[in-house]
C-alpha cells in the first residue's frame, strides 16, 4: 500500500502542471496515468502550434533573426538572415557553432555580451562577408527527404559578399537557459543615402563658398565707406554673412576629416594643458558677457605632453567650450578637467635642433608609411593610426592595453542632454531639445568658429577620431548639465629640458 501511495504521490506531482484542477479529484492509478498522457499530448500539440506561429512570424520578419543556444550553436534562422549573411548550406538539423556559419567577430561578441549581462544589448558593425565558403556537403535530416537538392541562392543587393562591407545593427535578447535571440538590421541603404546626401551638400557648399566670400568682401568694403543710417543695415547683415561663410567652411572641413581622418593632421609634440588654456582665452570674451567662470582642474599636472595637431585640438576644445557657454546660465561655471589614466614614461626632450631634425624625419616617415632610413623615432609620442574605412569605430580607452590615455572633460551647469537626444548629439545638423537651442547671434563673438550651426560637436568628434581617440557625451550627476569627455591616446609623455 505504501508503495502505491508513494507512486500516486509522484504521479500527481508529475501531472500537476498538466492536469490542473483534476489532480484534486480522487482517481485510480490507471485513470491518472491515462489522463496525464492525454493532457501531455494535447499540450505538445498546443506548443507545436505556438511554435509554428512564432516561426512563421519570425520567418516573415523584415529583418534577420538568429537563435543561438547556450553552447553558441546556431539553432534556427529566418530567410532574411540567410540572405544577409549568405548562409547557403547550413540547415537546422546540423549541429554547428554560430561562428562557423557566420564568421563575424562582432556578432559573436553581441551574443556573449547579451548572455553575460542578461539584458537586451545593441551593437553596430560592418560585416564584410565570409572569407571562407561553407562546406558543401549535403544537409542531412528528414526535412529534405522529399525535396532533393536545393541550389544555393545567388547573392542579392542586401547580401554580404567577400570584400564588400555592409553596415549592420544588431540587438541581442536573452532567453531562458542561456539561449540568445539575435535580430540584425541591414543599415547599408541608410548609410548610402546619408553619403549621397552629404555628397550633394558638399557640392552645394563648394558652389556657395566663392560667392559668399565675395559678398563678405563687399560688405566689409561698404562698412568702411557708408555712414549712418545706411551703415546700420550693413552692420546688421554682416554677422549673418559671416555665419553663412563659417557654416560652409565648417561643412567642407568636416567632410574632409571624415574622408581622410589621418591625412589632415600636422603632428607635433604639444602640451594639452597649454592648448586648453589657449582655447579658454579664445572664448573668454563670450563667457564674460554671461558672467560665466571657468574652473580649470589639471589634476596636479603642470604639463601633459602628447602628439597631435595643435590647431585641430585647439578647435576641438574651442567647440566644446563654446557649446558649454551657450547653455550655461548667467553667472554659472564651466569645469575643464585635464587628466590621464596612468603615469606614463617621462623622458627629456632632445635639443631644439635635434628635435626639428627628428620631426622632419617623422613627417617623412608618416607620409611614406615607414621609418626614414637610419632614424630613431622612438622618442616621439605615437598615437594609434585611425581606421579610415570605419571612422565611427573609435578605440575604447577602457579596453586598449597599450596606450596611456589623456582626458579632457568639459562640464557645464546647463539643462543637460535629454535621453532621446544623447545618442545623436554628434550627428551633423542635429538640433535636439528646445531647451538647448542656439542663442541669438548677438551673444556669439563674431571671431569664433562655432556658431550653433549643428556642426560643432560633429567636428569635435572627427578631430578626436583623427587622433585615434574618441569623444563621449553624458549628463553630469552633480551639476545636472552636459559632460563631454575627450580621450586622446599617448604613447610617451615628454617634457622639455627646461622643466626638469
């Protein structure tokens, strides 16, 4: 009896999720087993029906979908994924790793990041196709017993092929038991559209630059020759003409930096602290109009030597400070924090004559792509070379094991960035939240390059990328205002002999 009671108790525990309320009804063992089996079969049919519905929905989805198991094996994918990643021979019956079917490091990293964090993750990357074709052995399984051989489809316009990159955006969604669902969108058409738009505006900017410059010269001549009240109208129009001229020039400069990020730099060993002080002196007249004070925190550094383009870095900090002044309240403060993440090697700088000679050799070496014969350029601080094919993929200071990183943080007391604007603040012409709109031109010093055209932060980002660095934006938790951080790589810190 006790064995039957024990068996009945185990059966009731087994069938409890299936039989629901029926487990409370006294039943014999035979009836309990029969009802449990019938309920299990009904549930299996219902689950199979739901699975078909979900598979049909995912198969008809306009973007690619991949299902990855806990062992990083590809369990299932829709036709859009097959087309996008050129998956021809693999079938769900085959037990193969995702990295074997789709040779994409970024896709594999998205899977690992999603599984570790147990959160939905997003990643953008460029996929260049599979350098090695998949094995051509026929697929095994009952799915193809009645269909014979299936010819692989030809690559379409949205298919990744060897040597041709596609801009992709993927989302990883964690599933139970360590499985991961991956959705991938092909963004190449948007990238091509943006390039076409920028190309068209570049042509327009080139056509406008000469006549606008001529108009500016005419207005400058009239300012000297006309007397009130006619000179009043010229004085009112002159700032607008200068604003248009600067906007056209900024657009052309930004386009040049995006196309050739590493070829626009005139590298030299410079002091970042000195560049920061010079940038603040340039915007100081504008800050005085709003009674805005600057707090320069050098983190105990008298100098911070690195290799860079002095004019470009000056403009980068100029744009960030100008942006901070615009959105700072009357009588507010702006913090400029200069720091480095770790102590770097400090070496005495060679004499001036030797430094000039080595600088010339360094310039020749950078143009030829190699060192000049017989020269020793180890003294120079070397920034990592940027990738011109993927300018948006700037290095991550937290993951670079070699470079020492210099930081410049600009923090204001303004309204900060809204969550919807934050991902787009470095895009061209992005205006964003109305609380951070451009101030009147009367508040902008005419000699400053940044005029609130929507290009200042985009130019700053390209300058950082050209130096092998990056720029990020956030809201400061203490002030509530915007915080813009520039990270620049340095290989060795140098200081002149006079400072030893």
